[in-house]
C-alpha cells in the first residue's frame, strides 16, 4: 500500500442501526408476528407465486415462524428482512431483504415481494433503492446480487432501473410443483451504485 492510501473499511459483522428506513411514501422495518396474516396473504397470492422459487406457504403459522426466524437472523448478522409499509395507519404491502450475506467477501443477495395491489406505483423501486443504499453505504458491501425467474420481465426491468446488470442464465435452475424454470442472475457493484447516485436524486 502506498503512503497516504486509505485502507479499505473493515467489514461490518452485524446490521447497524437504523433498522427502520423511510422513503417519501414508505417505511421499511422488521416485521412482527402480528404481520403474519398479511405476509401470508402476499406469499400465497397466485400472481406473486407465478415466478416464485418455492411453493405457497401452507398457513399463517409458517409466516409467523418466518418472521421470528428473521428477527433472530437480524440479531446474528445473517440477513436483514424488512416489511414494506405504506399509508397511515401503515399496512404491509411486501417485503425486501438482503440475505446470503458474506461479510468477508462484502457480498449479499437482494430479494423482494410485493402484493399485486401495490404493483405499478414505483413502490418496489423506492423500497429496494432504500435497502440497497443501506447495504452499500452502511454495511459497506462491495457487491449485491439478485436472481429471478428468467421469464419475469417486470422484475428484470425493476432491477435494471436500479442499476443491476444481467450477468448470466442458470438453465433449469428451479423445479416448483413440477414447473421447471431458468434463472437470470444479476449483479450490482458499490462503485456502480455510487456512480448512479446523481440520477437517483
């Protein structure tokens, strides 16, 4: 390292505050067990599951267990899953998460789901943009990845608007209820996110 060079930031090994992110229209925060019914309704909706990589959750108890598991994962630095809330009083319209976190490599994967009634309003861009900013600016991640069904053109457009680049195709990646699907793989680097900051203002 040359004299005067700035050493790279040490990797964060947990999720620093704030865990509540606010945008112009939305609030992102960890879900509570009381949100299980609304989350279950979203993740059993046929429109949401059309391109999903797992079967529908069997019951509300499964959603409640998921929320409790994600609360633990947040504390232990494994993943951060935030509910997306809109309106006053706030109602749950989706979830957005950073998971498969590799602190040493500075890498994580982005996931999201949004209730069909909330589609077409730019909410996904708003929520995912806030979480990406948290990942790059607060967690000092170097790279964030996303994997979607190759046929999900709406999700592909959303990722590309956020600055992601399509990097490959994983053929016959998933089998859900007998349906075989390919997966498209996307990546976004911290320097690309920073370079696009002016366009997001």
